[in-house]
C-alpha cells in the first residue's frame, strides 16, 4: 500500500499490513495503491482470475469492488468500529482478457451507520469494464 490517510486507525493499519487485505485478496493479486474513506484505488491482474473462456471472471470484479468498499468503509468507521457488507451489485459493461484492471472507489454516502461506495473497474486503456455498488453497515467492536 502506498498511500494511507495520516489519521488511520493503527489497528486497521496493522491488520492490513499483516494480512495484505486478507487471503482472498492476496490470492487474486490485488494491490492497494491508495486507501481512504472517500477515494481508494487498487489493481488486480486478469491472469489467474479468468473464467473458463479466458475472460476476467465477473466475480473477480466483485471481489475487487468489495475489497475496496469494505476497507474504505472501515476507514470511515474509525477506531473501535468495523464494516460489514449488507448489499453489493455489479453491472458488467465489457470484458478483459489480459493485463491489469484498476478499481477506483468513490464514496457516495458516508454516514454514522451506513456507507455506500461506487467502484468503477477499468482496463489499462481506461475503458469501464464494470460498475460495482456496495453498502456497508458500521458496527461497534465488542
């Protein structure tokens, strides 16, 4: 991860650093470039994340989107809180067969208990491949 907000919850930073975003994120080769509640960016290789005919798997788009939306929501929640996804959907506009895709996450709503983010996944030419929208509920840690 290259760019993090300066006031980020130290516990979240430690978990992200230790886990790399979690086992699925690592397995899929997702690399976080910028993380904040309002705007986050990550890349993911197409190679290794394709479905049987060689296209980037639709579920891979969703994993990239959910990874960005969940972490962005957790950042907004702050210390002592965590985010749980309660809704996600994706519209796939075009396919990719090679290279890197980029997910750009922007906050639509940053509330006290709910956060909604839109994640646009693009190919290396900047063409929109999919649009993912995710809502997270913020919960207090016990």
